[in-house]
């Protein structure tokens, strides 16, 4: 569904991504609306399917899941796709599953407590049960940026292109 946002909706999405716990009064102030009007805007964003919910963002390492890996998966045959997807959806350590173009069929984001736990997920649960022909695992050594935020509004958008300096000749003409 393609959702048409006006400037206030964009500002609301940016504000909610920064602080999903903001009160309706605070959100209304940020949007230049009353608290009930801000709540109504958010309800419409939820009803329209753009805003899926609110959640706490945990630090994975502090929470005990320091191992992050991306696993490229190739299925044995397409007939195993449904069982694979059902297994992936049910597995708590698999955070994301993306159907991808290229040499592989899917790309998984997996968080684990240890390399041993990651090995168990790969060897016992993925390869052993879900009809996988091949995996390629990339273990993350460090993360420079990780966000789920989308660039809404001026504050969250891409930086503006730097202004081009006028040539010395053009600058002389302006004088």
C-alpha cells in the first residue's frame, strides 16, 4: 500500500521514530496540534498500515546476544520453501529473513548468545531440517551503524547537496 503523507504526517513519523514513548501532548506540541489531534493522526497512520506498532529497542550485546551473523541460504528445491519460511518465522534467533535476487534464495539476520549457539542454529536447525542445500555465513565483527529509522521530514532526510561555489567570473559579474 502506498501511503500519501502530508508534512504533518511526515513530521509525526520522524518524531515517533525518535521517541515512541512521547505523550500525545508532547507529540501535539511538536506537530503544532492539540493532543487529541496528534492521537488521531497516529491512529490514521496505524489504520493505514504505515505505522506497525511501538517497541523497545534493546542493545543486543548488553542483552546477552553479542553474536551477529548474516546467513545467505540456497534451498535444495523450491518445494521446500514453505517449510523453510515456517521454520524461519518460528525461530527466535532469526531476526530477519529476506528473499533476495542473485546466487542465493534468502538472506537471514541471526543473533546468538555464542558462536556455539550460532553453529547449532546453522547445523542442526537450518541445514538439518529446513531443506537447505547451502549456506554462506558472514559473522559481524563490529557495527558502525544499525537503524530501523526511515528518513521522514527535514530532520531525518538525506543531507542537502552542498551549494556550488560561484566561479570567480560569475562573482565579479554580481558586483
